C-alpha cells in the first residue's frame, strides 16, 4: 500500500457530499434518488468517484465518503435486528439540542449480517492508500435512538458496542487500515464519558490490531449546531474534561475540531501519547481555507503535538456540504499540509521536539 508522506498525513473525518444523482444534495438526511439494484450501482459509482477525488486532491488516508449511508448512525442501525423502524418517535438528541424522528429498540440486539462489507471491499480494491472506515460510537448511538427494551443506557451501549466490535473485526479482515468511531455525544455528556463511554469504546475495539480512532467534535455545520455553539461562551473547554481520560484509553487516535473554533489550542497537550487528527478545515462555512490558513493551524497545534503524531483533518464530516466546495476544501487541506511540511523541513524540527531535546540535554 502506498504511503505518500511520512508526516502530516492528511485525512478527513469521514463523510463527503453525495452527488445529486445519488441523493438530495446539501442535506444531512437526504432521500435516495433511486431504489433496488439501481441504487446499489449509484452508491458504488459515488464511492469510486470520491476515492478518485481524494487521491487527486492529495489526501493520504482516504475514506469511502459514507456514500452508502443515509445517515452516519442510521446507516449502521439498518443492519441490526431488535430495532423497529416502522415506529419512529420524536426525540431530543445531544441533550435536546435538536429533535429527530428516531426508531425504537424493541428487543434484543443482533446483527443481521455484515454492515459495510460491500463498500469497504470496493474501496480496498480500488485504492493503494491507507483506508479508513467510520462507525458510530456506542454513546452516540444510544443518544440517537429510543429504547423500550434494555431501559438502561449503559446496558444498551454495551450491547451496541458488541455489535460494533463484530463489524470492526470483519472490516479489519477486509483490509481496512483505520477504524474510527464517531462520538459527537462525548462533548455533551462529559461525566458519562468518564463513567462508561470510554469503557463502551474499549468493548468496541476489543481484539483489533488495526489503528483505532475516536472522532469528537461540535457537530456538522447545520444551523442547530451553529446556534448551540453560540451558547458555549468565549472558550470551549469541554475537551478539557474528557481528554485526560482519553489519553489513558486504548484508542490510538483522537480526531477533533480546531480551526475557527473557540477550543483553546493548549488543550491538545492533554492528549499526550495519542495521534491527534487536528481539524484544519471548517465544515460549518462554505468559505474555502487557503493553504496558508491550514498551515498556520498546523503550526499552532505543533506547539502541543509532536509532528509525528499530528494528522491534518477536517473538523467534522462534509455530508451536508456543497460538492464543489468540499472538493476545494480537500485540495486546500492537502496543499496546506504540504506547505507545513516545507516550513517544518526548513526549520528541521517541531517546537515540541526541540523542547524535549533541550530537556534531555540539561539532564
């Protein structure tokens, strides 16, 4: 498998916009344009299209763009027995940030079969680059579904973690290099993250030898999330409460929001020992970052994350974004990382590495 760069390997949070011929554009829950075999062909075509677009843009660790899923959580739930999709209820999610119509857990959970086998094998067969596949995290699933069977959040989360682990192990056998669990709920239920959220993640990654990652952010660039962010004050310090626990976890990588956010950049030092996927592309605006802006964000993060642990990324998924805007942002991501590599090469080392060497010298 080809690896283009030995540092600042670029990647994305996961999702990419669906072409207008596949689904309704610019929507988080888009309606499919086709059905049956025609829909499956369209999903395949869209997956291959975005693989090529990522490679052409210069992205090092690519994804299938979640082109086969209507939604990042429900794309998994559709393959689970014990969930009643015929009876959806209105529920406030992310601590009632917004309402959604969600299915109901009505019995014991078990997988109907493989979930993302088709798209994972398709992607693996058509790219030589490292491949990442995303799965919803147990806590976020629990926060996106009604429960009339387990009636206990922790038991429900562990039940889903078991199913996620089954699919993750199969994805690893399919040749997937990175398996990422998306946990936007981690920024909302801070105490629960420490009480049982990370334990549920550990169950989901049990036995995996591939790279594991958890994505935590402040949500897609939809209006409900934008409005919520305005209530968080001048500094967003939610990460400060959960990063120390994540630093002690068995998850290898942490993906987080950075550019244009009010997250104090120094909080990154709390993830010592982890690979950090630093969000250098803002998905809440159509304004396209310049390579210089991307490189500047990388340089700021380098004060707290060693260069060999820093992976430039997007703040969140791009599913609701305009397709052409997303393409331009992918190119800016790659170009900005290239500029940062050039600057770092000219200096010879990152600030944090230099500081470490000085300490060793004094000893």
